[in-house]
C-alpha cells in the first residue's frame, strides 16, 4: 500500500484530474471535487461517490443551487493499491466513473464500457 499524506494524496487526485480530456471536463457545471478519508459508514469498499442530480435527470440550475459533489475516498484507494502507479490508475478510473454518473451514465453501462 502506498504511503501518502492527505496533502500528497489530494495533489495526486488533482494531477489525475488535470490529465483527463478537456471534452470530459467541459460539461461539468456546478460540481466540486472533494477528497475525504472514507465514506460515512466506514467501509473500504467505496472508492468514490457522485452526490448530486445527473444531467439527464435535472432541469436548469437556478441561482443559489448547492453544487454537486464528486468525492474521492483516500483510505479505500490506498488500501486497494499495491504501489503508486496502481494508485494513479485507480484514481483515474474512479474520477472517470464518478464524472460519468454526473453525465447520467449508470453503473451497468460503465461496466459494459470497461470503467466499472
């Protein structure tokens, strides 16, 4: 398991986010990316979470809407990965997976596409 401080892990997430294609990020509106240690229930089985209403199910945002959140969980990802390269790959996959939920792509379709 890689040993990273919370700050180093957050930097890795930002670096992986910067590597995603512009066309994947261009449609993100009113979304914040957050790193947390682990989900509220304490599980190590959840790597990330999209918390919001997907584009396919929402109307237009109005003034004062709270942003959707994409949460990346540090401890489950560190626990899953054997080394830094595997961690980078898994953070990348987790970001793509959660961004896909923002765009309305469900888990079944993500698995079909190889991102599950």
